[in-house]
């Protein structure tokens, strides 16, 4: 494994945030029914835009026109599963970078095989918690619902294997996030535990990664998304009284965060 210097990654992350705000990428979001509003607001606050186009016939053409795509397996109804397959095929044909978030996979009999079909299509980025990444690599049985029961470092080998097999960047979320493309590896030690107490905190990060992937190399995009997102969480937590006020402060913090903040404060190793 090789490592870029923390300074180089912080600078690349800051530059990616500048580019995102200059270009306002449009992200097609196919996500679970619990989080669309929060996800759309997160994208807008950061400087991107979201479109919840998740029905067959429309999903494919939109994936060709969008700048990025998120596929989140949180509540995969039959129609949405068809849209996911349609959109990822179109994204592959058009070169649209897309992110796979294999929410809750492991023993679940519908989403787990679907996740294996989708990852074989070579997403630019796979984002999940440690238990989900282990299950995607067929090295674990998943966590407790959407919550991880494995440590981030326990999924490091699985993340590397997925990255090398499918040509994807793999981002493992946890107290210290791990990101690898199978050759390079980075860890981001920013964030706050309050982010885990807001529904959609992890799901929206997948959409943010898709936005950054529209303007940067997938590895640098995943690092930049994680650093920007987690720094905003730190800022929001400093102002919040609890999960409810944190959510509002988090959107404000995403809108306020500047490339200079990322360059100086991102704890990337």
C-alpha cells in the first residue's frame, strides 16, 4: 500500500471543494425512503444539487445526463431495484461516476445479492460501514441492521480486495474513516458522534461522494467528501444542544465550510 502525504491530500481535498462549488454537479439520487429530503438539503448546502429520479424508464436516461449517481440499498422496493439496475447500466455506458452504498447487507435475502450484482458493475466508489464492506467481500454476515458490529480496521483487507477486484475506491466509515483504491490508502480522523444520531447521516455522505466524484479522481473525491463532511460535523457539534439542533447546524456548517478550512483542519493520514 502507498500513501499520499497528508498535506497533499488536504490540498487535493480543498481543491476538490473549490471545483465542486464552481461546477455545481447534479447528482441523481436513488436512495432509501427515509432520507431523500435530508440528502437533497445536504447536497444543496454543500454547493451541489440532487435529483431523486428513482423510477424505471426515467432512471437510465437521467443517469446519462447527471454528473454523478448514488445507489443506496436502504429500502430496495421492486420498482427501485429495477431503476438501480437501469441507472447503473446507463452510468457505465455514459461514464457517469456512481457510488454504491450497500446498506444493511449480509443475511438480508433481497439486498445482499443485489449488492453483489451492482458491485460487479464497477462503481467509482463503494461506501459502507465495516460490517457492510465485509459482507460485500463475502467475508462477514453483516451488522445489526444498518449498524456495524465490526471495527473499521477489521474490514481493511476486505476493502482492499473489493477495490482491486472491481476497480473501485472503497470508503469504510467509522470513528476513523478508511479509504482505499487497492493501492493507495488514507484515513480521515474528523467528525463527531452526533452525526450517527441523525437519520441519513451516512446515506447523505454517499451522495456527497458522488458529487465530488463528478469533479475529482474517485480516490481524492472520497477523501475530500469525507473530510469536508466530517469537518462540518465537528463545527455543527460545537453549536448543537443535541441531535435535533445538530441536524440544522450541520446544514449551516456545510454551507460555511471553506477550502481553507479543509486544507488546514482535515486530519488525513
